[in-house]
C-alpha cells in the first residue's frame, strides 16, 4: 500500500495505490491555520454486477423507443442506421477515454472532477453545472413521457398525476443507501433489457412473415419508399438534411450513455469493475442501438401515415414506434404491457 500526493492550488490530491493499481482518489483541503481536514470519500457499495448492468441498459429508454420514430420518418431506415453508427462511434471513443481516466484515478467527483484536475477549476464547475441542468430537464422529460404512456389506458387522468406518482419513488430511491440504489437499478435495467430483446425478436418475426398478411417483408421498405428520405427540400440536399435530422435523434437516444461514469466513485474494486463496464459499452451500442434501429427499419415503413400522424401529434402514446408496428401488422398478441417498462 502506498500513497502519492499532488498539490493543486490550495488542495492536496491524495491517490491510494495498491499493487500498482490506483484504487482511490481523495481530496483534502487545508485550513488557514495549517490543519488538514479528513478526506471526503463516498462509500463504495456498488458491486460489479450493478455497474455492469447500468452500463448495458441504464440509458435505454424514451430516446431509443420514442425518438427513433421521428428519425425514421425524416431520414428513412438507411439514414437512421448510419446516424446511429456514426453517433455510436463517437460515444464509444468518449467512453473509452472516460474509462482510462477512471481506471487510472477513480475519482468521486466524476466528470467535473476530471475537468478540474486536468484542465481548470472553471471548466470543472461549468461541466458539473451543465450536467446538473441536463438531468433536471431529462428527468422532467422522462416523467412526462411516462405520464403520456399511462394515458394510453387512462386518458381521463391528467399527466401531472402520473408525474407525481412516478416522481416520488425516484426521489426516495435516490436518497436510499447506495447498495439499495444499485439493486433497484440492476432490476430495472434487467427488465428493460428483456423488453428490448423481446421487441427486437418481434420486429424480426414481423419482417420474416409473422404478420397479418403472412408475407415476408425483408428489405422491401428499404427499396420502397427507400432507405434515404428527403427532408425539407428535394434532391441530395434533402437527403443530407434527412440524415442530419436522424443524427439529432440518435444523439438524443444515446443521451445518458455516460451515466455509468457517475457510478465509478462508488464502485467496489474500481480497477476491475470500471474496465469491465466500459468494455460492455461496445456490445450495448452494437446490439441494442444499432441492431434495434436496423430491425425497426425492416418492420416499419418510413412513409406510414400513422407514423407521420404520431410524429405530428403533440402528445399521445402513438409516438411509440413499436406500438405503431404492432397495431399496423395486426398481431393477435397484446404487447401493450411492455410500454411502461421502457420508461427509465
């Protein structure tokens, strides 16, 4: 066991080293009288399975299920697939960089701590503030989406009722001990993983003939109405704008992919847990995101009137692309129960 200290302004940064691996990163500020406060450390209560499942399905939700419908209608299946591959490559490289920093120095302050240490305290403050505002908006977005989905069954109740119903448990879970939070995230991520896999299997089955007409669809929708749709204007410029619109929706779908980085400061054995979680990012991007939109483009035509109506509507569960697909193919199985499972 060894220690290494780096002086950063008025603070002493202490790194604990064990068997050649950096396992903790503390900060202790010195008082004006020369006395030193005790280091502030978070309790490392998240197990490897908690962090691993959060890295796989923690960010899967409204962006992937709802946002893909708008990208499909504007850009077509080809643009949507290329957009998810493009954004997925960017996210993968960012996650690899984050994993290297987090493995070298597991910091309890997360993204803002790395920005402060390697660049400047001003950038660290701006990063933390930006991340705070991001999740303030995203939480409201997800709660509203959950309320809209519940209106599919109970249209008489106001969305605000469901926001309160779902918001209260979220607050309670976040003030519980970290191990309880990890178990809840593990179970919810497992449910979302099973739901997404089920929807992907249904999409594949529809394309292979498990639909009302019992005919194989295959890549028919890639030929007619086409893989790359024109958006706003005609010609190659319109195709580019359609792709750009799909990139915007892909960016929203990948929002939260870096969320696993917040758990590094509370993970057990970070020198082992962090690399495992980061490596799983590649499989999540390849299978769930890219594989999901690929199968979706095979099962739903980009010029479907119901898809266009759902995207033009301000509210309503019709924006759920997978619900559109189920009803359009007139499947006898009832998959409505899957809708709430997709809200984070």
